[in-house]
C-alpha cells in the first residue's frame, strides 16, 4: 500500500493510492480519524488494514503541487550520519565503527515537489539522497530480526544541509535544521510492497547524476538502524529515521557543487519513488544578521 498526504480545501489529508489516482481515506471510510497519517499510525494495524481495502478502488488524479510532506508532523526525525563508507572517506573521515546520530525537528520537513528555499545565511547548501524509515508500532529494545514489525513504511528524503553551519561547531544540529530543508515523500510505501535491502539510490542536480549507489552498501542497514535507535529511545508512531547518504555530495566535489536558486534537485529510491524540488532564494532575510559562520575547508 502507498499512502500520500494531499493538500485539499480542508487542509492536508491522508490519501491511499488506488488502482488509479488517490482516495481520501477519511471521506471514503466515513471516519475523520483516518484523515491523518499520524492518527492512523497511532491506531495501529487495524486502521492500516481498513485503508488497505481502498487500494483496490479507483480514485482521483492529483498534481505534484498537491502533495504535502508524506509525513507532515513527525514527532522526531532521527538521522544516521556517515552511513556509507564511501561517503565517510570522501569527506576525509575514517569509516565509523559506531553509528553517528543526530536529530532533525518537525519543521524541517517539506513537500516532495515544493520549492526548496536556499537559506540566506548559507553559501554551502548541499544535497543528500536518503531512504527514510517511517515508524509504526515502535517500541524499545527492538531487535533487528523484529524491526519490520515496528515499521509502517519507507519514504524518499533529501537531507539538505548547510555545510558552513554544520562545520562551524562540533555538533551538526544547526546545519541540519533550517526550516523546510528536508523534502520527504512522495508516498509512505508499506514494507509488504517493497524490500529495501538492495535498492538503487541516486540524486540528480539539473539533470546530472551526482550520487548513485545502493542501499545494500549501508554500514547500518534498515533493521539495525531501528535496533540502534531503540537502544536509547522509545520509537513512536510517526517517527522518521533518515538512513544516511551515499558518496557524491556537493562538498566533496572538486570544485564543490552547492545548490543555488534556479537549480532542480531530484532524489530517487528505486521502487519507493522520486522527489523533485526547485531551489528558490529566501526572501526577507535580514542583511545584518550576525550569526553567519565561516566554515573551515573540507566538509561532512
């Protein structure tokens, strides 16, 4: 099953991809509780099973502009850094022996086809193609062999990063949390529909392939990522885990390649989908803002 959050006159509403088009989950079931992905995930497998019946029906066609973030209000976005060895090496780092982790806030998510705003406070805005895990049942101490039971589905995301902010201090939080900097979607694809253990993952900037790898090259695979994060926090419905990006990011190129207004960035995960965002400049940012870090050479 494939779930999308679609903008409607009544606000963003959960839809199910049917045999053709999309069906409004709340309208079709007569249950307003099913109009939100978060509420569906909180209600558990019975709610998802009720939606599954809609996948056999015909719905309405929607435009790309109608797609909202596939996970509109994640409680948290838990992220793995340096999760592909080639990406660690291209940044001059040793391959990690323990997962690098950081957190994004909910206001950093963006629609899968929305304009991606280049923050005025960075000159080093980079792309990162990633597979995202959407948590369903969640829990603590979830062993890898039980991880699929805790997962609601998978998404495509772009962990767009302000490298100068990321490199200005020892912590990555600022560079990874500019508002609306993580496009996510286009759909949440349930685990019974896709095996994510070995899928092609890529990014394309203005038609040029920048990253091309496979999810099988992750250092911490999907089940292990769930196990790792559940070691120290209780995973909850709607949490997203970003599983890291492969080699080919902009900072590692010679010369570096940064996303600029007018660019188009696409991220594709085979069988999960493609997101596409047009870069625009931030409007109305103060010209005299004092917090503008100067990044050292290199990158992350």
